[in-house]
């Protein structure tokens, strides 16, 4: 994740429990993927697990960024009203 995205998320998390949960899910998946990537050799099962985790991580990131976009858009509408 880019630093700018991290900063936006960090600013919004205290005000949005759903975003916080999505962020924690993404971080948990990232940690699992990182653990597998640190291994010098992966069994076939571990390789499949890694690919599954990577897909779940990407889906979690997409969900989280969508939430950020909706929150940000909502704040923009409130300011212009």
C-alpha cells in the first residue's frame, strides 16, 4: 500500500469501526503472506495457501479503499452542503 493511502486510512480509522475492521483484516492477511514468503521453500499446499491469501488480501485492500473513497466522498458532500 502506498504511504498516501496509509495516511488517509490512518486518519479515518478512529471515526469508522468498519474501516478499522477492514484494515485489521488486511494487515492480518499481509502478515500471513509475509510469513509464507519468508520461507526458502514452499510445499505445494503452502504455495496454494499463499496464492489464496494473496487474493484475499487484494480483496480486503479493494474493499478498504472503496470504503475510504465513500467516506471521503461523503465528507466532500457534507462540506459543500
